[in-house]
């Protein structure tokens, strides 16, 4: 198809998308997507899946416009929660929190939110234009990626750990290995037999990635805030010109954003990768090639611009194989395909023959949706920043309550709620040992991709090639292996003369036995050794990946413990005993609420939990005297949060929760 024909189809599609009814549904879809992306648990997949039933009664063009708008909005919305409360609303926003939240702590929350909005719009437009002009050659290139290439791409993503935590590389690697280990729980991908479930039916489904990520970031961050002596999450002043300042940063870093958007579009086009992988890889590459990579993670504009442009560009990339080949590029695109087929439209090569006008309505609406997202997002930033003017002792219970219902909404499973609570408590304890949740989340995101690709490659090798030929000597494998070696050795070469390395004493000392991180790491290493034994009980291909992961956990853990024997100085936990008691009591309240969710009903139990957490925070932690006025404020606050939960999850997103005795 020549450029003139493409232009004519796009113009016709744009005119169709500009119809008042279509514009209205686009704005509604964007709003649903942005709000869904902001709420922990309502991921991009869930937002699209919840919107699909509403499109059944719509005309085809309106359904196309609405679904595309929800996809775009949800991919952006997760950045708001990541920046404001260090809780990525979606897995694709994990990398945004690395610099977004530190910018917030510096008092630059409004600017960081505008950076995310503008970068999301830029990346979304880039991906949509790539979809428009190059979806046929990009889909052909994506098909060249075999399982061996996906395996090495996952390993390449793990090289981020080498530069993500300066001075704590070993603990970063240990955190990544823990994330990989969590991905091995459930049904084995090669034989579909239960693995590491210990007889639990719930564990057979595996640990839901979003539920674990909510716990890793949401609950652990709230517990850390509980320790802080500050009244608010961060200082905030409504500054004029924040949008213009953000745009200035965007112009200065336009080359990085173009590269990040290109990475996002390409990775999005690879089936199964998605925005979470795209944002992490783009962030890693921006950091790797920066003249001063140590700036990343301290709250710099590029740290927000790069991952947000990459994950939103992946939206257009994910639709490349869907529209051209009928192969969804991500799980969200798969739900999108279901919505299109419900309209009688089958994505794939025949789409351009049977309904080309609908394809171009869809593409044109994606371009327009990104401009609409810029408009809606601009006003939502003003609303979102008001969160920072609320005392943190009121914010913490609200975030935990939303996390409870958010984790339930993933699969309508109370077990996911339990997983979220436990992973949050564990993440808090690991943070005290300097093992970061971001490393665990990275391993969890990449774990299933790496293992499934490895299993498929090993099965393919039984046919015509040896495993070495397929996994190492194929052109794609060699390219990725070269990139991995460069990713590992370039930072080592650049940082070879930098000070700050841990000094070691010539003889060991037993001072390490008084260190909390020593005993935590030793316990993790022992756990790894236990699961090595469990891995050896598995058959054939099933044992390969778990055995490698748990061996890595054991060896890295023992290496860290051994190094602590020789380190000079002592790493303090930095937490007062009173703070630890407060955190323990707070977690006890959350755990007490968990069984009540089914017994009393979700919203009634959340109300009681909010009352208990609010009273404990205000009167015990905050030290305010008990009074009728303060009790009334807590009760009113709890009622408002529960009403917001009900409106957002039940009325808007149609999430059905257990009614219980009260409701």
C-alpha cells in the first residue's frame, strides 16, 4: 500500500473517530484506563478485560476506539502511583518509581507527574506511528525471534541488576534470584505438574505477579513511612511553570526518548514481552550509556522520561503482530483481540482485506487517544498532587485498604490477598537487609519468560539441532550474548577507578554475627539449599531452571555472608525498637482484617480495618490525645475511603467481592 492510500485511510479513520459518540467513549475509556492503572491491582490487563463486556452493545468503530483508549490510559496511569507513593500501579511502571519517587521526595512531585504524562504521550504517539507505517516489516522481524532469543533477552534484562544498585551488586543479584525463584512456584511449563506447592491447591496457580508486586512496593513502602518522623509523605508546594519545566526536560532529552520509544515498540512487538520488560530494558540502557550513571535512582528527569516513553510505545508495538498476523504481542493485546472478535472482526492478515477501514479507525483513534490522554492527565495531575497534602497516617491505611481489594480483583482470589500481605511484610524485612524490592520484582517479571523460553529451546533441540547450536551459536543468540557481555563489562571498566568499594580486613571477625543482614542472608542461603534438594526430585527438563536459580541463591547468599566476615565497619539496621514494634502491630491489624474480608464482607471489613489502622496511627504512632473530635475524623475518613473503594471498584470497574454477613 502506497503512502497516498495510507493517508486516505488514516484521514477516513480519523474522521470516523472524531464523531461525537466516539470521542465521548474515547474520553471515558481514557478515564477508566488512567484510574485503573493508578489503582494497585487493576493492571492494564484487568482494565481492558473489565471494559470488554461494555463494548458488546457498541457499534464496531466505537468498540475499537474505547478499547484502544483504555489500553493507552492504563499504561500511563500506573506512573502516578509510582511517583506519589512509590507503589507502581502496573508492572510497567516499576522502573518509573526508581527516579519518580525520589523526585517526589525532593519536592518535585508535580514536575515528575508532568514528565511521566508528556513522556507517555510521546511514547504512545511514537508507537502508534510505527504501527501505522511499519507494522508489516516489524511483524516479520518479530517472527524471527525464536525461543532462544527470548531466553537471552530475559538474561539481558537481568544485567540491569549489575548497575541498578551501586555498592550492593551482590545483594541486587540475590534479590533478582529471589524473584526468579518466586516465578518457579506453580505448574511446571513443560509437564504441567505441580511444583513447590507442598500440597496447596492455591499455589498450583502460581503466585500472581501483580499481587506480589503490590506487596513488594505498596505494603513495604507504607510500613517504611510508618517509621518516618515526618507528618507528610514529602514536602509539596504548588509551583507555577511545572508543565513548562517538564517540557524543557523532554526537549533536552529527546534523543534518549526516541531510543527508548524504539526499544519499547520493538519489545512490545515480541509476543509475551510487554511494557514491563520494555521499560526496564530502556531504563537500563539509558543508565548504562550515560556519562554519569550514578545519577540514576537519585531523582533525575531522564529516569522518568525513559521508562514512561518505552512502556507507552510498547502499546503500539504490541498491536503490530496482532493486526498484521493475529498474534497478540502481550496479554493485554490478547484481551483486546477477544474484544475485537466479539465484534465479528478477526485480527490478522485478512483484516486489511475484509475491514481495512476498521483497522485504520483503530490506529487513528490510538493517535488521538494519546492527545486526549495529555489533556485529561494535565487536569488529573492537579488532583493527584493533593495526596501529598494529606497526613501520611491517613494515607497509609487508605493505600493498604486499596491494595487489599486491588489484589483480590486480579483473579477474585482471597489467596492473592494473602500473598500480597505476606510479600509486603517480607519485603519490609528484606529492605532492612538492603535487599531491594525492585530487584525481586525484576526477577519475577523476567522469570517466566526465561524459563518458558529455555524449556521450549530444550525441546526444540531434541529435533534437529544440539542444544549448544540452538542456544549459543544461532545468530540471534550470539547477538544477545555479545550485548550481555558488553552490559556486564562496560560498567566494570567505567567504574574501575571509582572510590567507594567495600574494604576488607586481612583476618575474619565475628562482628558480622551481630548484623541483621548477615542472618537474613544466611537464612535465604539455607532456604536456597533446601529448594535445591526439592528441585532434584523433579523430572527431566522441569528441574533445570529451578536447580540453576536455587543454586544461584545459595552461592550468592554464602558469598555475601563470607564477605561480611572480612568487611570493616558495620552496617546498622537504622530502625528503633519502638518503630519495629509499631510496624509489627500494624501488620497484625492487617492480618486480622484478612479473615474478616470473607466473614463480614469486603467493604465492612475494610471499614473496620481503616478505623483500627487510623486510630493506631493517629493516637499511638502520632501521639495525639484521644478525643471525640479525632475519633469522628477517623470514622469519617474511613467511610470516605470505603465509599471511594465501592465507587471505583464495584460501580466503575464492576469488581464483585464477597458479601459476607454485612456486605
